[in-house]
C-alpha cells in the first residue's frame, strides 16, 4: 500500500515519506473512469476509428463492424481472410480496412467495395507488416522488410516508394499530412526515418540502438518515442525535437509497462499498466488522471483517442473495445461481462463533447526561503482545477514536522529552530480519493554567528572604554 501512495504523491519523482504516511489509510489514488460504451467482436480488436456519426472497428478474425455513436451495430462483414491491421473513415460514408495483402474500400450504404492489392514494382503481390493512415488526406502507407509505400486511397495510385529500410516496427503520418515517421530495426538501418511527403524525399533520420518500439508525431517538429530494454518495454517516455534531435522531455514512470503515449490537449496522455497519467510539457511532471474501469479478465492492448470529440477507446484482447470520455463523471465499477450484451436502448447516450479538463494543481509559495535560526517561514497555498471538495491538506516541512491544515487553508507558518537545508512539500486529498502533490520548496537556515573584532578595532574599543 505504501508503494501505491508514493506513486500517487509524486508520480515520477521521489516521495516525501511524511506525506506518504499521512495518506496511507486513505481512498484510491486514481479515480475510476466508467466506459460509456462497450463494443464487441468475437476476436481481439486491433484497430478502431471515429467519425462524426459512426465508429468502425476491425478484429483478428477479419471482421469489420460499423456502429452508431450510441453503440448500435449498423453493419458487419467478414471481408478479410487475414487479421485486420487497421481501419479508418474516408469522409463519412467510406470505410477502408487493411490486412497484410490488401486494402478494402467499403461504402455500407451503397454496398460498394473496391480492393487495392499491395504489389511491388515488379507487380508481384507482397505482404506488409505495419501500416499508417492519414484519413484527412486519404493517405495509406504500408511497409515490409526493405520496402515502404505511400498511396492515395482515392484512386489507388502509388505516390512514393522507399527501399532503404530494414524491419519496419511502426509507422505514423503527421496530422498535417506533410511528414511520415518510420521506425526501422536491423543493421545497418537502425533509424527513425522522417520522410517529407510533399517532396517525396528523406527529411532526416535519427539513429537508435535497436531499442525503439514505437515513434509517433506530437506535431510536425516533435516525435514521441517509446523504447524497450532487454526485449521488454522500457518505462520511459521521450519527446524528441526533430531539428536538433535532442530530448525535450525524458520522463521515467514508476510502472511495469507503458502501453502507449499520445498527444492530449498540449500534453502527453500515457497509458501505463492499468492507469492513465498526464505528463505536463510545462513542468515535465506526471500526474494521475484516471483508472479505466474494465472487467478483471480483460487485458488492454492499445488505446486510441479522438481529439475532436474527446472520446478514448481502450482495445482489449478479449474482443471488446471500451469507449470513455475523459473529463466526464467518475464511477467505481466497470460493466460486467453480462452487461456487454445489453440492448442498444439501455446503453447511455453519448453527451456533447466537452473541452478537456485541466489537471489539478497544488502550488506552494514563500517570499523568503532562507534566514537565520530560529527562522519563521510564511507559506502561501494555492489550489487550482480541483473538481471535488478537499478532504485533507497536509504539509511536511522537512524537519520531521507534519502539519494537517483546514481544507480551506490558504496560508500557514512554521519555525525552523535548527540550522540546515530543508525540503518541504504538501499534498491534498479530495473527497473522491484523488491525491494531488505540490511543488517542492527548499529552505536554508543558517546558524546565528558574531563577527570577531580585528586587533585594530579591539584597540580602539579599549581606548574608547577608558
């Protein structure tokens, strides 16, 4: 239990032990977020996409399903003999689904289908390993060992082809449609390649040590990098500047596994173990966001967020996609497996999209942080963006003193009696159990000393006394 409390208080930083003890008996750290929908397949769902009115998903058994935004199943077709690797909307009426050998463009209303087979320059069929979409620009990119292709889905034309790669690990296209990011593993091509799709040329490449498992765009100038260590996922998240190739952020989280990291309202949303955390780019700190409620037997494998609506999909290995809306009401239970088969009429109606909530913050300020013992520190306390009433407010002054304040306290004071350097921190717990840590302050207290008189000054003082 103490480990969990430590994780909640400081996320990616070291914890102040007194605060951990103060909240040791309190409620859960990550508020549970209840799904608003649960969409089911008979096999594992490998991809999902959203439009203004619909949701489409594709599964391991080759099935593609079209749902209304309220969860009603509108259409289903097993149009692939291989597992579906990706799905996307092209506009509102056309769906594209991709397996290892072909892409299928499907208009459910008109029951029209068009197939694009993947072939090399010799017109021979190929089987791809990874893919990436830009539904806004109708682009599909596919890759296998030694070959990367970019095609226009509106007409099936091949736009670009690159061959100087090894084993492709992941592909992503920037939101602007201008750049493509490909992770290649295999000597001598251990690189993250950035291609300029407007020029049809390589823009830059970043070398790695055969340890990158995914790279995706934060924007045109920055990429999110997830790594692995000794064959297992590393627990650090990097944000890399493509111009300088320097790390703008490198945050190591106290989790066993990081599943994914995506842009989220100017910050990073990280899915780690069974929780979501938000990494602020401003202060490079990770803060607890929520714990998605799913049945115990479900194991999540991927997340996908729709920035326009604020909907988030968590895909699981048991064939269910859970849909959440971040910033909406919390709950403590996930739907049971029996509840997943409930009729459409009993499902909750999706609400109008709301702007993403800002993370809660607890800030400490002090005008003076150094002085002579005994030193009195006057502390100002500022709370922002709390969605629930405060249950407990505790300050650890770093000298063994732990003080519990009134929930609405805006200031306090403390006397440091002994010289030394002290690090103080506070934490607040809401009625719902969320724990928000504050920033840390360093207080320097010096001993009281007296300057010795020089010989000349001592002589003058003696003469003065006479």
